[in-house]
């Protein structure tokens, strides 16, 4: 099932997420997250110290959102994988560090 998260919803989510101390996996598949939402999530990533996997498949962000996520993710101590369907426009060397590419279904 898909969800239509508005920018205000993403902001609220980003404020709440750091309180989940043992958060290891965050799945936001098909939530209609655009570039603004990706930037908000990227800014929150440093506070999610235990996060290992971020799934953002089937969201309409562009290279701008993907770049923000990869930049933040590449500096994250535990984040191993960002699953997205909008990363393939980025340089391959940067992608393989952080992003597991999957084609949209």
C-alpha cells in the first residue's frame, strides 16, 4: 500500500525518528517523497546513529534528492544501504559505497 506523505508529514517524521533509539531499518517505500523530503531525511540521518538500511523505493525524487541522501549516507557510521529507484543518474563509484540499486517494480 502506498502513502502520500506531505512535506509537513516528513518534517514531523524527521523530528520523531531520533527518539527511536534502536532504529535499524527505515522503510518509506511508495510514500510520494520528493526532493524536499529527501533533503529533510538526509539532514536527520546523522541523528539516526544505529540505522543500517534506508528503503526509499518508488518515490518521485530526482538526482537532487538522491545526491542529498548519498552525501549524508556516505558519512554515516552504520548505514550500509540506501535502496532507491532514483540513484542511477549518480556516479557509479559514489553509488556503490552507499546505495543498493534496485529497479522499480
